[in-house]
C-alpha cells in the first residue's frame, strides 16, 4: 500500500505511506497503516469492513497515522464490534496514538510482547525480539512464508528472527548512521546473506535511498549476493 519511510518522504508523499496488506484463505490483515492508508485501500477496492485485524509494529506516525480511521472503517463506523488490534503497549499507554474513543470498537486489543506467537482466525504470526528503535517496536514472521523487518538498527539475530521464503526489509538509510536506529543498505545486504531468502524486497525508503534509485540498489544487491532482491513499489501485489 506504500513504500515511503521516514518523515520527509511521508510528509511530502514522494511515495505512498499506507503499509502492507495481507490476505490468506479469507483472513485479511492491515499492517502499519501510515498516513494515507485509508485512501490507498479505497483506491485498490479493499472493503475495510472485511478486515480481520490491524497490526502496528510501533507507534511512529509513518506506521500508525491512519490507525484510528482504519479501526473505524474495520468496524463499520464502530457499529460492528469486530476485528482485532495488535500493537505495542506504548501505542496505548504513553502519549498514545490509538484514541480512547476508538478502542471500544474492535472486538479485542492485544498488547504485543517480544518473541511471542499470535493468531488471526487461525493465521499464526510471531513477533521478533524488541527492535533497536526509539519506541517499542517488533518485526514479524508469518510462518515460513513471510518475514517482515520493520524499523530497527541492526542487531545480532535480526536475520534469523525474520528468516522466511520472502522477506520485506525496511531500508531507510543509504549509508549507516550509528546515531539513527534504522537499517542501511549494508545492513540489508548482511541480512540477505545470512537469511538466504528465496526473495527479498527493499521498502520504506528514506530520502537518500530514494535518490539513489531503489531498483538500482536492489539489482546491485542481487548481483553481489546471488539472491533475488527487488525494490518494492507502491501498489505492488505478490502471491506467495
């Protein structure tokens, strides 16, 4: 639903910032509905009253900006008490991004914990260890099919915790900056080499990555690693 990462890409809408959408055997999940997600879903004809869950990796606005309107849409304006919200505790408790009046709309709100398994209508997923980031943040693995590495500085074990056939890697920085806890291109290459997925997607681009051409970066990584690395694009759809 969108590939923009970090505040400048999102504020200028150089690329969309709607997060990811998963569908498996009729179960539908919205992941990190950032600013404009409601528009991206409408443009792509997704009926949000059929959503089963919304999952936030963390509370930053580029990941959660549309969570309240998405919760309203999932519950048909709050008239249908249905669906689940999964999010870290600080998205609810400290300077919350989920408004209090909206919290009564979903059927259940689950506070995420590290390295814990959850399920939506029988579709299982597991959180990673807590990421190295400014707020409480988790990545996710959906069985052996999909691993999603959201915002984080690099840490030992990050590749193994998200290892799957297809991996989505948030690549915000072109060059590593120790004071900014985000993955850079060198980090993404190290993760791909260690995890050896069948296919890896770069996404959630910061400005420096965008200017350097994500498709070229992905092609260079593919050549160096021997693994199929691609640059995600807004509206990209993939059957796993």
